[in-house]
């Protein structure tokens, strides 16, 4: 081998080593960047799932709260209607339009008959079993005369 060939081989080896010295860190940096990107994507997906799960739980809680609010609103409507009914009964008594309920025939200490008719589920025009045919007839006449 000649000296020129040996010099060429040494120069080629030096060039290859220089290229490797430059290229290897870049390749390592690219691999590290790709690993960081994969880790970031994995963490993003975990956060997305965590937030979606939390959103789902809160949506269920909100639905339950809305249901409870609807029930409370209905209960308030019932209470308001009962209050209005009691106010109407008070007005009738105040005007003397319900005196028949206060007569000795109606006043009793029997707990079954002495309670509030509205609270027992009867409407204003209901007739108790103790009402005689005569009294029913009088009420019917009064109602018909009012027409």
C-alpha cells in the first residue's frame, strides 16, 4: 500500500468519526424529543379523560338537583294552593257565607268530623254522610236560585 492510500483511509476515518460525532447527538435529541412528545400526548389524553369523567359526574349531579328543584317547586305550588284555599274559606266565614258549617249540627268534638275539610281531601262542595236529604235539597235550591 502506498502512503497516499493510507492517508486517504485515515482522512476518510476522521471524516466518518466527525460525522458520527455530529450526527449522534442530533439523533439522540430527536429521539428524546419524540419521547417527550409521546409523554405529553399521553398526559393530554389522561387529562381529557379526567375532565370528561368529572363533567359527566357533575352533569348527573346537576340533573338530580334540577329534579329536586322541580319537586320542591311542585310542593310549593301545593302549599300555595292550600294557603289560597284557607284564605278563601276565611273570607267566606268573614262574610258569613259559611255559617252553616258553624251551626250546632256541624260543630262536634268528633275528631273524624271536626278537621279541615280541605286537608282531608274533600272539595268545597262535598256533602258529608251526616247531611240529611232535607239539607241537601235546601242547598240544591239555593244553588239553583243563584243561577
